[in-house]
């Protein structure tokens, strides 16, 4: 499970229809979700999309090869 997160200011710059307080609440909820699921990996949403995709592919490959 991948959880993509970024600072609230970054999220709001991309999705401004969510009020700041709600954005913070959602980010907290996603971080809490990651804490509850050991298989969750938090990815830094401030990184370029290609870098995120590369990181996700690498993690998936590592998981598949370990099985």
C-alpha cells in the first residue's frame, strides 16, 4: 500500500477546493493509516511523478521477488 503525502501547502496548491483545515485533517488521517498498516509505505508527493513511479516500481519489484 502506498500513501502519497506532501505538506498541506503543496496539496492545496494542487487541489484548492479542499479548505486548509480539512486538508490537514486528511493528511493526518493518511499518516494514521500508514501507522496502522505495516505494509504501508509513505511516498513523498513533492517528488517528480517519474521519480515516484520509479520508487513505487522498485518497491513492488522488491516485494514480488521476496515472495
